[in-house]
């Protein structure tokens, strides 16, 4: 027979609510040290587990958050999830991870289920520039925070990297090394942060009077295969039309492109300079690095403050842009014709 709060209360001779407060670690619970120790001893020796469903009915809280990710295989999102989970756990919350495959229909289906009282709040890393599903979520009053991606406007609680600066750093770095044929790889155009990264890239090249090689702009790359195919297409170009450098602002297609480059026997950076995009502050190749863990911690903390009542729904809406930096790992070098 499973041990319950009621059975512990009967054995100790106290009220059920008092047992619950002791097991929650409530310092204000008025009980003798002897009975407190007895409650804790019984719970420990019988492997007592709290009934989450019963507790949620009483408190209208599940103590569960959900994080929605567009691609569970993308290492970037594993960095986010780990930091979300650590921050939530410290506050007594569990986190479930939901993969949407970057599908608006899948997002709506997942959120419809979660909004039935299964979670207290959402951390959403799937937003699109125009995203009616989030409007639907707002109407239901379920607290949420957008991470990394954002919608148009600034009414959503959001925290993410400086996407325009991301594109600017990589573009300025390569153009400053004398590269004029730069391949630029990005994700889906309807995702707002991709557009900002492209805008930053173009701005950097314009500052250095470097023309943008429009035929080397590759949009809507979503997976490793598309990155690999992109590399194959580049390598099929006549030698004098090939890029001397490649900059990807999406980490997953870059993985595929690097496989294609390696299969072709090209050496980095001798044959091709590379700049990538990373959630790690210790990347393997020269990359624009995003403070993913800081971003996830701040988003989770903001959501927890909403849930605890420390921050009202309309108070201090989170709208935070975090700085990014380029870390040089030696995968880019000046062109042979470059003169400093």
C-alpha cells in the first residue's frame, strides 16, 4: 500500500495539512521537533512520494514548466534546455521538453494540450515573425516567455541575442580579411532573427565597400542535408566563381556543409575560410557566440517571478537583447591578395 499524507498524519497524530507543510520544508509550521523528526523519518523510510495531481488540484499549480523547441537535434537548444532545467529545479519546478519540428500546426497542437492545466508556464523557442498561435496562447492567459526568436512588435516577453550584430561580426571579420566571394548560409526567411542576421551581414560589407555576392546567399536551410547540398553546389562552381569564405548563421546546416567540404578534400582555412554560429563559449571553429545559458536562465527566472506573483502580468515586460562576440579559432585567414 502506498504511503499518503493521511497515513503519515495518523501515525504521528497530527493534522494532514501540518504534515504537508513539514514535508515542504515550511519553517513556519508550528510543530514540536520530535514530531517533525518523526514525520521526516517516516517519509524517508517509506520512500514517500507526493501526489502531484492532488497537490495541483489544491494549489492550482503543477510546478511544471514546458519548453518548446523547434529542433531537438540542434545542439543550440540543448544548451538552452540544460540552463532552463537547472534554474527551474532550483525553484522546485520540473521541465518537460516538447519538440515542434518547427511546424506551426505542431506548435498549436502541443500548446492546446499543455494549456489544459498540465503546466504552469511556457518557454518558447519556436516563434516566427508572424505567429498567430502565440496570440491564441495569450488569449488563454498562460504565462510564457519567448527565447531566442521573437515576433514582430514588442508586446511579448522576450530575451535573445543581438541578431543584427551576429551577422555584422561575421561579415566584417571575413570582409576585413579581404574576402569578396563570401557564401552566406541562413535558416528560414519567415523567422525574424534570420532576417536581422542577414541585415547585419549586409551592413558590415557595406561599411567596408565590399559587394555582397548575391548568388552566394543561401536561405531556408533547415537541416544538415540542406547544408551538405549547399556545399556541393558551391564546389560545383567554376574555380574562379567559388567562394573563398563561408559564413553560416545557423549551426545545423553548417554541420552538413562541413561534411561536404571535408569530402571534397578542401583544407580550412587554406582553401576556404569558415565562420560559424555557436551556443558554446568554446567553439571548435571561428564563430559568433551566443550567451545561450545566460539567456535561458534569465527567461526562466522571469517566468518564475510571474508565477510566484513577484511580477505582475503587465509589469516590467521582459525585452532584453544580449551581446554576442566573435571568437577566433583559426578557421579563417586573409586572402592571398589581401594587403593590410
